[in-house]
C-alpha cells in the first residue's frame, strides 16, 4: 500500500503566497473591472538590466551552433560565474570566500528549503517569528516538528522579533543546534548590526550550532556600517552557511539564479560528536539532485558583475528603495509605525486590527494587495507587509487609495 508522508498533513492547506493569490483571483472574478495593485509577494516588476539581457542573448546564440553549444554544466555552477561572485561579492570586500565554496542554484527559496536534508532529523531548530515560511514548512515536511498548536509547531524554538527588540531576535535561552536568520529581514525589513551578528556567531561557536543566514536582500543595504554578509564576522566561516540571490537585486525572479556559500571550514558533527564538514555533503546532495542552472542564465548573472551591470543593478535597487521611502512616508503620516524600507524592499507596518482583516480591507476598499503579517507567524499578527516592488506610479496610486480606504 502506497502511503503518504503524513508530515504534510501538519501543514496549513496551502502556502502563504498561494493563499493570497487565490484570494486575489476570487476578488478579480467578483470585480473584473477593478484594477488591482500588487504590493504583496516580493516579485520584481522592472526589466532585467540591459547588461544581463545582452549577455543572455549572446549565450542563447552560442547554444544555436554545434561548436559553441553546451549540454550539462557543472552542478556547482560554471567557474566563470563562481569566480566573479567570489571576487566581487567577497574578496573585494575583504571576505575570504573562494569560488570552490560557492554553489550556483536556481533560487534561495530552493536552497533554504533543501539545505535541511543534510542535517539529522532530531536536531533542535530555532526559527524567528515572524519568518519566511519556507524555513518552517520544509522542516515540518521532513518530520522535525510535532503538530501545529495555536499557530506554532511543537518542537521548534521560536525567536520572537517584536517592536521591543527592534525586530531583531534575542539569543535563545536554551541550547539549539540550527538557527535560521535573515537580514535584511523578510518580512520585517529590519537589519542586524555587526555587533548583533557577532553575538549569534559567538552563540553558534559556543553551542556547536550552525547558522543558516539568508542574505537574499543584501543588495538593498545602503548603510555602509551594516554587514552584507555573515562572513564579515570573524569565525563565521566555521559556523554559517549563507544564501544569496539575483532575484531581487537584478530582477531574476522569473529568470532564476542564486547561490549558496558553504565554506570549506564549515562544520557539523556526527552522532559520535566528531567533526564532519558540510561542504562535501552539500556537494553530494546537489550533484545527486540538481543539474545546474542553464548556461545562458549563468552568463546573464555573470553580467551583473560587469561595470555597467553593477551600475544598472544599483539603479534598479535604488528605484525600489525610492518606492519604499514613499510607502514609509505615507504610512507614517497616516499614523502607523513602520519598520524596514531603508535598507530593505519590505515595510513592516503595525496595524490596528487583525492582519487578515487589514489585508481584506486594503483589497476590498483600495484594490491593493499586501501580505498579512500573521502568514509569517504569530508575532506577525496585527501587522502587514507592504513590498516596494512595483512601479513608482503604481505605488503612488496604491498609497492614495490606501489613504482613502483608511479614512
Ligand atoms: C516574499 O514575498 O516573501 C518573497 O518573494 C518570497 C520569495 O522570494 O520566495
């Protein structure tokens, strides 16, 4: 008898963003003439940087001749891309990450979801609340939790991010083995200072734990004092894995390219307590289950690191940050307290009502889609997240409509 993985029954029926998409589709069926402005899921709206499309086109041309055609690529990604990432994102900033430590992939969502496969089933996991749901759901699927009780899974340690701690969670009071962190944060848009990351790295070293650091939004950091990588912290290369993405920085949400950094020194332990390095495990996992990102996409990603690519990516992220400033200005003016939006494309707004009710109100009365905070965890209740990914004109229009709806 074929049986299902019953851990899936512990999950909510659908993924947060599918849930929202369904509600929006129902709304569109009900009001076909109403124009909707989407500031919900963090999906970019502007075209790929011209440097990327140029490289993309010419790589597609290479694929149309036998002599320059390429079949399967290296599972870890082509060297031309890993060399550039290592040089421009790390070495040039004084961080010693080599091309060998970089694994090119089709998305930080997949990598942050898949990485848990290389850890034991009975580890203790600390998860921020609110949190990007992928970290939680993938561990639920893998059977590392009990049931969901009042919005929280038994067996997980929740690290509360609240107004009181500036949406940067404190260290857990008990010993944990695996810690998920994301800065600039999704969903709150908060950022962590070097001093704060130093504490986490110290904790991981003291407790023989590991940090999974999601830095998918680092390209939005404008405050030079903020760390862009956990590897700016001394000793982090032994206790952290970092996830990066071209999705939000260079508009690759539909094109798909990202990378994960697993330093060669990064360690975990076996059941005897002996050190076991994670780099060969992740390489083994990826080479078994993943066949690399397509050649033209990797060439397009490489172009991000050209001089013109760097300029264009900066313009692109500046554009969304300008939207973010407008959202903060308007929502603050309306009396709401806002976090994020300065070094992040997300604005976390403390509402005055249940977050799904707030979502429904904005959809029904303003035709604006946001993300209800409760979808990210218990501490997200009474909050909504507004994303800055849309045109400036649409953001302006959405804010005018929100103002009217809230009067
Ligand atoms: C979000 O809206 O939280 C992100 O777009 C999700 C993602 O990148 O998968």
